[in-house]
C-alpha cells in the first residue's frame, strides 16, 4: 500500500507541472470586425503543453448573465514553453491571417461561438484533468456596465501577472470598451497584437563578443589557430542553434578534440543555457584570399538572433596551372626494386621545378603497358604541390607503406604496374592545352621506347626530355620517394620568362639550386622549334654549386622585327662539359611603335603594404602588378641609408608577391627600433616608397 500511495503522489505532482502554466492573456472584440475576434493563451512554463492530454483542455463560455455553461470549446494542438496559442473565429486561417498578419492555432467557427465573445460574456479555462485554472468575468453576471466589459474593445492581462486566477480580479486586466472604459473602442488590426504580450518573458541570447579577427594561415597549412567566444541564454522556449558560415568551422571541443559541427545545438533546461565556449577556426583547404565579415549566427525561437563576425585571410601564392618544364618526373622505381615484385610498390616521383605552388587538379598520370601503344591506365591527380616539393604515385599503398613506412600521395591502382620492359608513364595536362608535361620513356603509338629494369631505381639526371634513357641513371636502390635523389639535377630551373621592357626583350630566369654549373647560353627562334634556333649569347656565368636561389637577367639587343614573336631557350653547361637543355620556353612579341593599339602600357603596382606595422619579429611587404614585370625591393633607414635589398623578381599580372623582412640588414645584423622606408621599383623605375615601424 505504501508503494501505491507513493505512485499516486508522484503522478499528481507530474500533472501539476504540465497543467499549471497556461492562462488567458487577451480577449479581442474588434469594433470594426466581429469576424476577427480571438482568445489568446500564453504558456509561462518551461515545458510545452499538449492540450490533448488527460480529458482534454477546454474553455467554457457563459453568455451574458447565464449562470450555466452556454458553449464549450475543446482545445487541440500544443502550446510551446514561453509561447502563445491563438483561438480565432472562422473555419480557416484566411481572414484572420489577412487582418493580423499572423496565423491562428485553432478555429471556432461562427463569430459568436466561444472565441467570438461580444464583450459581455464570461469565460473559464480548464486543464486536462478538469481543473479550473483561469477565469475572466463572473459567471451569472452580464458584463455590460461592469468591470469586465470589453465590448467593441479588448481585455489584456497586465504584464505583472505570471499565472492564471480562478477568481475574477479586475486589477489583473487592462480593459477597453465602447462604454468609455480604458482607451475606448478598439479597431483591428492596429489596436491588437495577437501572439504578443507585455508580460511575456523575452527569450535572450548572450554572446561574449560580436567579432573575431585575424584568423590566418599560409596557403596549404590550414586550418588556422582557434579563437573562441561564449554563448548563453535565459528565458528560452527552445534550444540555441549556432551556425557557422561557409569558410569557418565551429566546435565545442578544442585542440585535438575540435570536431567541426554545424550547427551546434545548446540544449536549454528550464529556459536557461549555461555559458558554453564555442571554438572557431578558418577551415583548411581555402585558396589565397581574404575571408572577412562572415557571420556565425546564434538563434532560438522568440529570441533576437545574435552574430559573431569573423575575418581572416589565407596568405601565400595561389596554385597556378603548370607549363611544360614546371613539373618533372624525377624518379621511377620498379616494383621489384625491393626484391618482391608482388608488393606492387613501384612508384613515380613528381617534382615541382618552379618557385610557385602548382595546382594538380587538371593533371592526369597516364600509364603505357607495353610501348609502343595506347594509354592503358589513367589516374587523376588532385590538390597542389609546393614550390620545390614532391608528390609520389604508387600502385598499392599497402605494399608501399610496408617498404617506406608512409603512404604515397596517390595510389593509382592495378593499371600502374611499374614492371619494367618497354612500359612508360607520363603526366598530362587535361585542359584546353592538352599537352604532355613530362614523361618517362618514349610513349604512345608512335614511340620508340627504351627498355628498363624493374629491379632498379631510375633517377633523373637532366631536365632534358625524359623520353630518352640519357636523362636517367639506373641505380640498385629502393629509391628516395618524396626527397632529393642521389643524382642531383645540375640545375633546378624555377622560372624563365620574357618581357618587353624599355623597347627590348628582357629575359629573366631563376634557379632553385645549381650543381657544377659553369654558365648559360641563350637560343632564339621565330618558331617554337629549338632544333633550328640560333645561339645569341656568349657564356653567361653560372653560380657553380649552390642551394640558394639565383636570379639572372639578360636583355636581347639584337635587331628584331616589329609584330614578330620570338621564342627563347636556355642551355647550361656543367664542369664535366655536359650540356643540359630545359623544356621551359619564353616568348615575347615585338609591338609596332607606330600602332597605338600595340603600345606597351607599363605595369604599375597596387595594394602596396607592410603588415603588420609596427612589428617586432617580422613583417610582410606585399603588392601586385597590373601587368607582368620585374620588381625590386629595397629597405632604407630614415637617414636614407640602404640596409636591405631583395633580388629582382619576375611577377605576373595580378600575382600577389610577398617579401618577408625580419628587421635585419644584408649582413644579418639586428637593426634598432625606428621608422624604415621600403621602396618598390617596377621595371627599374621607382614606383612607391612607404613607411613601416620596427618596435621590438
């Protein structure tokens, strides 16, 4: 019996929790439209109420002076915590919506039914257990001329009321009527506010900040470091939903526990969300650009939405589409180099032979099984390859990892055998250029292939065409995937361009490294055919052996024809007397000086800035050119003394170029705090001089 008694008590308490929070907040009898009458209910509790629970909620109407119930309306639907429930006259939402601009929740047919009181009737609200929970007026008393008359007007609950009252109390109400009470007759829609009430608790979202700034990372090294804000809520009727913008990620975890989640739901309890930390970062994989004023949104039903504006940037150089000579197949290892041909771990290594990050998104690796013949297998590369970086493609990453203890960048599958003989592979640009960027073996139907041994490692020894065995050295090794090979290329050429500057073709080239390089010769032709090109220079001195970037400039002073395109090639010679040719081709068209349409407009620099300034450790000086050109950067102290110079650099149109300065001079000496000037020259002419501040 004790157990039964306990159960009864618990059930009774539960019923009170569900039923005790709904009461009447407005009765409407518009002076100008009897068909726009309504009753408004409000739920001041923290839980929604289902009107179908128990024996069903109801409203009883006592017409005029009737002491017995005249009409009853059973309620349906659900009223949310902190929300409203509108019962309107009519059979559908058409008229009510057109008058007030909001939808009713339930309809009561004729305009003189329960929801259509004409202002002198009395109402009682009962919960699902049949208990009276609220009352308007006095049953048995005609409302005309009394304190509860709202004919042609309205009755609105005062904002201080928080629950229903089973006894009529005029002090809980503001009443307007056509007998002179309150503000007199009330017209729809302007004098009414269905689904609003002065006493309703206002759901509130609070965020600790409105903006987070300076998210950043260098291209390819995302995501950014995290920043954070806190979110909390009060008087809520629903959970808080936090949504991230396109280029940012949010999480409730930090560091290794950061799991990008969108949206994040903060669950309310009793109308409250306790302060919760939200971590934010600029997501990985974005291109070089600014990502400013992107809003994180925090929303909850009935609450004013709040936002956190996020701003940041990805710096560096946007990957470019490669040309012939930019990507080199630097190593081929057969699948039997480890003594086990069944491992399928042969590989191809690709090297970025430039000073720019290169996109791989339109590049395809193609395999030729038994040359001469057609392509037998293809694999689409993706992502990007850093300047001077490597990418590795294998057949099977399981076998590859077993030998090298890491995964290759690409696993191309069964059609990439690397099993020697007359097989070959190339890398192919699939855009409209449709050209082979580099190859191993003389591939295709018209090829004359060489024979290679799949138990060997073939290392590139020349940037000349890879379709001849002369460009390769076979060694007994399992190779060095993703790293520099044992046979260093004599010269790693990064850039080779031609521009028309000061009425002459000016050639610029840059090397990432050099090995035993005596010097250079330049060849020129009016067609893109190196075999018939003319050597136009004596030897231009090289830099021997160096791992530092080296830059070269040469001006072609020959007699050249206007409106003619000229093509240029480089040739280097090492100390052993070996001549090396390069796939990069530079070209320039000589304009007609008498044709205004062909006049060369000098490039200008824009967006010249040093960021940050002031700085303590280092700053980035950046700008871009309207057209391709040569740029020089020099740094001076306030006395006008030159303290730092940067090598002449070729820049393409609209390419963002950055120079980092660490506050040291050319000798590596740490300079004192103060104002410094940085001067930009374009094609040898002064363009801009600006200030920056070093402050350690």
